[in-house]
C-alpha cells in the first residue's frame, strides 16, 4: 500500500536490532486518517469473506482494529496480556514470545466472545517472528471458529514469521512488506520477496 | 447518554468490590457501532473547543479514543504503561494507582507528541477514583499544553475521582454516571448526583 510505504519512509526510524520505530503515526501517536485508508484496503482484500469478528491484541493493534471494524461493521475483541481480575470465567489462552520486552506472556480471550460460528479476521500492527499472530490464531482454533486470515500493517519480511505461517496455510495480507533495513534504510519487497 | 445507559443495564454485570463488568461491549469485546454514537456525543460536547489531539491510556481507552478522533479529525496518543524499549528519547511521565491490579505504575508519553500548542481532550472508558485521569492531565500540564477536558464513557459517581477533579477545575463529561450498584443493581445519576 503506497500511502503506508511512503509514510514509513517519511516518518519511520530504523534503530539498532532491526527495530523500526513508527510511533509517530502507528503505535504511540496514531494517525486516524491513515488508519481509515488502511481499513479500506483491508476491506478491499477481505470483503467477500463474511467476517463476523475482528481479533487483535493489546495495545497497539487496537486502534487499527477498531477503525477497520467500522468498515466491516463487526465487533472487535482484543486479546489481553497476562491475567486481570476483571475477566471472570472461562478463557481461551495462548503463549506469546515478546521480542521487545523479552520473555513470554499469556494472552487470553473470554470464551463468551469467540464462538464456532465466528469468522475471524486478525488485525495487528506488526508481523516479524509471527509469535503474536500464531498465538492469536491458536485462540481462534481453540474456539472452533473459522480463521479468515490476518491483515497486518507492517511485515518485516526478512524475518521468518510471515513465511512460516503462510506455509501452514494462513492467509496473510500485509500492507507494507519490508525486505531489509540495512544501514538504516528501509527497502520494501518487490515481486522477489515472496 | 441513554443508549449507553441502556446497554449497561442490558449487558453490564455487577461483581463483588464495586466492579462493573462491561467487557461484552466496552473493554474486551468492543461494539464499534456504539463507539460511533459515543464519539458523536463527545463531539457534540467538545466541538467548539478546537481539539488538536486526543490523549488516552492503554489498553481499553484506545478503541473509544480512535473512533472519537475520527469525528474530531485529529490524531490520538496513548500513554503507555511501564517502560518499553521502543520509546526512545525524552518522555513525560506520571504515576497511576491501579485498583484493578493493585500497586502503582508509570505512564509515559513521548515529548515529541505533546506540544505547548496542543489542545488536548482526554478520552477514557472509566472514571472511578480518578487516578488515571489525574495522571494523564499531569502529562498534559508537564507538556505545557492546554487541557480542554475529559470525555469518559462510564463514571462511578459514588467514588470520589470525578468530584475531586471537577473541584480542581477540570471539565469532565461522562456519558453514563452511576449513582450506585447496590445489590447488583445499577442506578444512574439523576439531577441529584452533582
């Protein structure tokens, strides 16, 4: 998606350890107009899949998921990290590895909100090693719901998460796919990336 | 706001310790159509205040804030809890007491995204003891920005946060104000609440 790629080139900052900082517009300050364009692109890609629910993970996926859900006219559920006293009763749970903070954490979704009849679109801001996406898809599987696929804002295609999950049959649509960030310069995939 | 009050009566569940569970539509599963109506009500209340930025706190404020920002046509910033390696450079920071999880935590906002020229509307899902709202307003003050006020989905008016902050001059508009939740029954404020 050209608009997002241009924005990454303009405002993204490459940091040590293959970190791409996009907190100017994506995951700290959020450009809601841009989110609206991204939502329309996700709709173009998944509009015939009868999505009944959008699933994301706190915190930085929530904004994109909500704006996208407006276009799909469906509710959002966000998987919560770790335990909270405010979720009572039965939950589906899964483990996610955190590369930003180190270690692993549990994500949970209340069983009330994921049903076998649901057709779920996962929305998230980043895909790199694929741990969050894999954890979310496992919640969908545990619920017996149908996973339509995943809509991702930025995929680091030089990390293996996307390829691994695609090879397992998951449909993943990433609006910006980064081939490399060598020497602080972001390069996007052309046809050679996949 | 009648639509929200009706939804609380229909789907809210009162739990021990004055906990109101609204995770069916507000802070786990999110009813984006309802959020749209709430956003329009916030706009009606603050439309003449030249809001340039909406500030919220992760995680459950983000959805309402983003849908509201669409109507105001401005960006959202969400204050992050605790430290993260992905926020580089200078931040404004403040302490918030957590009654759900116990203890206190730091919230941070990058100095890049709150400027003295900003006119800030705080949006959050709950107001009870006022600790989060007080922490957010202190970030705005530290930035030298103008705090327009706060738009809250649900205020527990039987707790002191709202009254205390109003008495300090903060404008707070709560879409549903709960007078009591005794015996598991939610009662809203009439004119007697404030």
